C-alpha cells in the first residue's frame, strides 16, 4: 500500500511540474518567437490533422480497424488543435 501511495505522489509531482514544452515538444524544437518557425510548427500540426482525417475516410468503413482508427484520429486531431492554439498563444504572449 505504501508503494502505491509513493507512486501516486511521484506521478502527482511530475504532473504538477509539466511545462508547455513537455506537452508540446515542437515548441522546444522550433523557436515560436520567429514567424517562419511558427508557421512550420502550425503546418506540422495541420498536416497531422489532415492526414488523420484522410485515415478516417480511408479506413473508417472497416469494422474493427475503423473504430480503432477513429479513436486514434480523434485523439490526434484534438492534440493537433490544442497544439496549434498553444503555439499561437505562445507567439502572441512573447511578441
């Protein structure tokens, strides 16, 4: 029981110390202060969103695989959308 509580405390500490760069690693790779690199970052997120929308249409009709791909696509689309807004808001914050 003590091991579980210790594990939960470590997880809580890690989650409270997360930064934007930990959640969205493209912010670490591309300097969001530069407009060109901001466009590259947003383009990567948009490319991922477009790719998974195409995957939904291409594989959505297969019964089991379609459901799995829809779930994965939904997660990636939400992550990409939040990543785009995080990049834009970070750019607006520092410029």
